[in-house]
C-alpha cells in the first residue's frame, strides 16, 4: 500500500473513487455540447448567424473572469457543517442542470439573447461545480500516485460522458428513429443532463467525505495570485495546457460543420465522432500505466506530439473521405486520453507543492486561475473560429464552393 501513515495519503477505496468520479459523467454531458453541438444546431437548424454564435459563446465564457477567481477564493474560506466544497457543488448543480435543458432543448423561438443568457448561467454553474470539485479531489490524498488514481477515475467518468453525448443519441436513432441528426441528439443530451446531474452529484456528496485536515487560508487573493504566477512549474504546465485547449476548442467548434459540408456525412456525424471518445476511454488506463513507468511529464509530452501530428489531417479530407476522418479522430482520441488524466494529475502535484511551501490552503485559488485561463483561451478560440469562418464566406444555410470549404478544413 502507498503511504499508510496518515489518512491523507492512504490508498483510497475503489468505492470512494467511484462515487467521487460519478458527477463528472453528468458534468461532461452538460458541458461538451456547448462547443460541439451548439455552433452547428443554432446556425444550421435554428437560423442564428455564425458570427453571432461565436461572439456570444465567447462572451459567455468571458463572464467567468469575475466568477472564477471569486468562487475559488470563497470556496477556500467557506465553513459549513457540510464542508468547504460541497455547498458550492450543490448550488452549481441546480444552475447547470436547468441551463443545459434550456440550451439543448429550447422551446419556441430562439434568439441571441436566449443563447447568451443561458450560456452564461451554464458556465456559472460549471464554475461553481468544477473549481471546488477539483480542489476537493486534490485534498483527498497527499500521495503523488494516489492523486493520479483520483484524477483517472474522475476522467474515466468524464470520458464516459463524452461517449454518451454521442453514443446514446446514435443508439436512440437506430432503435427509435430519433436522435441520429445533431438537433435531435442535443435534445436527448439536454434531458439526460437535467435528470442525471442532480442524482450523480447527490451520490458523491453523500458517499465521499471531505478531508478534515485543512491548511490555513489567511493569505489574500492578491498574494495567492502573486505566488501562483511566480510558481515556474505551475506556469509551464498551465501554458502548455492552454495552448492545447485552444486548439481543441477551435477544431471542436467546427467539427460537425466540417463533417457535414466537407465529408458529407450529416446522418452519421455523431456515430463517427463517437469513435473518438471511445478511443479516449480505452487509452486512459494505458496512459496511466505509462506515467507510472516513465513519469507524468514525459507521458504528457508524448501525447502532445501525437496531437500535433494529427492536426494537419483535416487539410487532406474531401467528400466521402470517411476513413481519413476516422483516422484523424483516432489520433486525437489517443492524445485526448493523455491530456485528460495526466495534465490534471500534474496540476494537483504542483498545487500540493505550493501549499507545502506557503503553508496556506491554496487549492481553490489555483483551480480558479486554471479554470479561468482555460475558459479565456477556449473563449478566444470559439470567438475567433466561427466569425473567421463566416468572414471567409462560409454559410451553413447557403451555397459553399471550394474556397469556403477550404476555410473549414483549415
């Protein structure tokens, strides 16, 4: 067993890891469709302008400039009989579940204000869940390898959520003739998020205890921010993750448009993309084992190289090139299994080092800055990708020639 001297570094039971990871299944159900489905469905089926969609989704993400650091700061200082983190997760769940339903299964006419308001509320709920959730996970164990197990279990359920976002609508389409096209799939996912998010979150809050050992939290928000940006290991990992996050969001926001208009597989978009997430799920434990052998840093670098090699593949796709599309997605899936587990485990490590050096409880503040940076770069990606596509002449409800389709492949 690893480190049995204290409860904080004792090997956690699988049942604890199971319950702790469960909520990420539903959180992914509610978050992944924002960049994956919304640009396609809101432009192709609901008639919103592609540039407007990109700018609105960017603004919704940028609204967290205030909420991210504030929630991280406050969650470190929350004192209730239920714990420091759990009240935030409960409140965030309520906001996120209803926002997802309004976004994914809108009734009546939909305009820009509908997309903006409910997107902002969805990301507020996401922030209230994820910042305390990551901090809670970092506090469950002080052991280096145990934190990797915690992250891997959580990411397993997250990747399972990714698979379900596409898999369940695909299966529903085959069995009930509803769900095969993206607009129908989005409605199904919205209902799943509405039901499963509160149920799975309740199980985690009920079954998994918070640690009773907390470092002091008297450090100010300004001081903790200065410490963060002077932490070389954190900033190096943070920068690398942001670059990759921006690239994946850019590609993801245009994927369904590319699959439909370039490869011409509208009725099979979800089924094809499903393979990408299945590969992520399968490779997750393999990356985990590799990190034990050669270290997390070296493992992460291998994943980054695979991702960079896959990126030019979109340029070579044409009409009916389903095999080429699948090949690119498989490589992205392999790299995605790496980023999901290894990056977050490395993040927990550098935060723990910072906490030991300063003697302060800084997990929430670090998680807030990580979350904020990720959202800013993802906001820039989607806010640049869709307007650029429109500027280059692409119109999801018009006629597109070779030049407009080239813009999609880029």
